[in-house]
């Protein structure tokens, strides 16, 4: 019987389908099990398409993986995980405890997809956990970390979340994540720092109307992406600094040579590198919690 995962955000399936053209572990399995291609076709109907987006998604994903590896992260909390395959991949290491969080009905379906994949492959992941949490709800975030050992730092990941939050919601999210990290130690990793200027740059380079995509996604999600995105680099730094975080930047061009989608889409390397130039992932540490940084 064909499974239906209707409550999963179409944008999560949109990204999951794009990841299926990469060599990210479990990306193809997640896309197939979730019916991501159908959702992708529906979401992009009437929108001109190029291969520019998968390298952006792959780069932000692999940059986060690189940071986790460099930091030796063994306790990871992914907030609003969508259809990220990272938990399936990282928990192959039994020393890693990974907690996938999302809203209730969405999380239920994400867990069903993961369990179906594990069953087909006849493998187990007892160190992979699914926990209901809302980044805007401090108590639910606190409950999500019950699987972690209190004497070890954690890595909190938000990948693709902040553009859907208003400025006020971003402030609440940052406050709640900071509270967790002050108490438990660790870092917040996020690539969600695109600006209106960077979107304009991408649109000029790949000759596709970014406005088409934004309007389509905003219509499906009911979120005004254009209003929510940071205006410029100054606003990005002002926001995270004001939220009480020390900021480190990891340039996504560092993983360029590892981008499988450049080959699978037969993309021009120089153009793709120009699109990635200036895109970075932030490593955020509460300023008075320096002990969390290795």
C-alpha cells in the first residue's frame, strides 16, 4: 500500500528531492520513501527551473557535517528537522546520540519514514530519537534534550528554519536555544543567514527569477519569506550579536570539491562557485559560555 505523508511540509520534500541528486547518505532513500519527487513537481509547477538549488542545499548540509566532525559532536539536536537524513547517517556511530525534533503530526510522519528505511535495510538505530518540540516553546526544547548526558556539550542545528520565522519569532528562537546552551554547553550551527542581497546575486547568476520561487513557497507555507529574510550582512551580525552569541563563520566554498550535484547536474563549476561565494554557516556560542567551544 502506498504511504501518504501529506502533513510533511512540501518545502521539506522540495529540499529532500534536491538532495537525492547528491551523495549524501540516505538522501535517496528519504526522497523515495517520502514521495518527494511528486511534491517537488507540484511545488515547482509554472516556475522556471535550473540546477542551481541542489548545490546550495548540498553545500549547507555538508558544511554542517564538516563542522560537526571537526567539533567531535556526539550529542546533536536538530530543530525542525524536516526530512534531513543526518540523524540516520550519524547514528551509525553508536557513540552519537541524535534527537530529531519537529511539530507533532510532522514528526510522526518523519519517524515513520525513518523507521521504514531502517526496516528495509534491516538495521537498527537505538541512539536515534524523535521528540516533539517547537523552537518557540522553551519547555518543549528542554524536554527534547532528556536523551543527552548532562556533562557533555551538544550541537543544536537549524537548517532552513529561520527564513520562515518573523523577526520576533527569530528573537524567541535564539533566546530559547541560547538558554539550552548556557545550561548544557555546546554550539548552535545554522546556515540560515541568507540576505535579500544574496538572493538577488543568485538570481542574476543563474538567470532565474528568485521572486517566482519565493512567491510560490510563501503561498504554500503561508509565510512571507521575503519579509522574514535578513536585509543585509550588517543585520545578520547585529541580530546574533544582540541575541548574546559569539559568531564564527564557516565558508560553504570549503566543501565545493565535495559537491556531487555539480557533476550530476553537469553544472558549470565556475558559475556554481560564484553562487556559493559568500555563503556561510554560522557557529554560534553563548558569549559567557566559552567552555562550550573546543
